[in-house]
């Protein structure tokens, strides 16, 4: 193990590893239930703003823009705890999700469909917790 | 919203969206505690094998190889539930982690350090659940 790998994995210096696009993967879970709410990305600025404010900021790959989660919907995420993984290329945010949900489709979590296991070939998804908790047409004007 | 976006978000066809490298992000959480154990990647073959076997397979970006989680360590992940997100570019595996841990550093989770909030400038990490649960030198020969 090289000294730098040891530092990254066992050290206390925060040296987040951004990918070729300058992004790092961020997983937000509900601090109470443990459910994964969303998987998103941060650039350096989003990460700095998240750390400084204690509220989640991300970088939208499709819109190519920094965004504060909830800036339009009001569904802000208060970060209860922020963790980094062993090789410092992924982040885990335990959040208190304000409002009825995190997903732009109107659901609490973005993960509202299950993939059945034990199959090969074409797969048909099954809704799980698929009820909409808000009307995205009203929330995102 | 285009018809295809609607199909991806509201449909029951599983159409995972792999990135330019042919990979999709996969988040494994402990099915009981809800803790995030690891963030990894799957290629099409790893995903097919995971679905068919009910055990987690990933693709290692550093080793450029398919790997069954636990193939060396015995620390297999039984998939309790597999979910896909709204735009079908991320997966969530709720797993039963066999053995003492998921992380190659010898810990239960890869996320054993917290980033303190409310700071700007240099950040010093803090260990959380940082105790090693196994000796990686013995497990990975």
C-alpha cells in the first residue's frame, strides 16, 4: 500500500476525489428510516456550500448548474451527518428531508420501483412506495 | 415531458442507463440498519448476474474486471431488494452483508469518517464507527 493510499483511507485530511468532470457521487438517505432518497452529484462548490451551510447543494449534470436542493420546491435537505468513503470518491448525506419528498416525480424517494430477482432476460419493474406524496406540476412551476 | 422520459420514470420496463464507460452507480445499504455500506459500479454483466443470482456482483473500475462481492473475502452480499431510481441511472441494493464487513479496509461500512459541518476552509475528518471488524491482511491474501 502506498503512503498516499494509506493517507486517503486512514488519514483525517479531507481530500475528496472528483472525477474527470469535476464531480463526486453523493447518496442522500433519510436520517430516520435509512431509506435512500436520491443519488446525485456535487462539484467542489456544491460540496463547500453543503459543508458551510449544513444544507444539501448539488450539481445538475443535465442542467449543468449548481443547485440548492429545494430551491424551487422548498423541499430542502438538512444534513444531519456527512460522511466520506474509504477512497474519498463518494459521499453519504444523512438528511432530514423537509416537505413531502425528494423526487422530482412527486415521491418521497427516487427509488420507487423494484427489480425482481431470480430472473434472466427482460425484467418488469414493480412499484414500491410508488404513491405520489406531492404534485410536481404544482411544486415546480 | 417527452413520452420516453415518461416511460423511463413511470413505466415498468427496466431500461438501466449505463454511462459512457458502460457503468451504473450502485449503492448498497444494510437491509436492517439502513447504513450505507458502499458505493460501487455495475456493468451490464454484473447487473444481470446480480439479478439472476440474488447476490451482488460489481465491476471494478481500478481492476477493470467483473467481481462477485465476497469472492475473495467470503463477505458475500445477499440482495434483499434491488431498486432503480426515477431516471434509471442508479441502483439501490438492500443487502444482508455476510461476514464482518463490506470494506476492504476491514470495516463494516466504507463510510467510517465524518466531515464536520458549518466549516469553511480546510476540513479535518472525524472517525465514526471506525473500529476494524476484521483484518484485511488475513482476509485478502
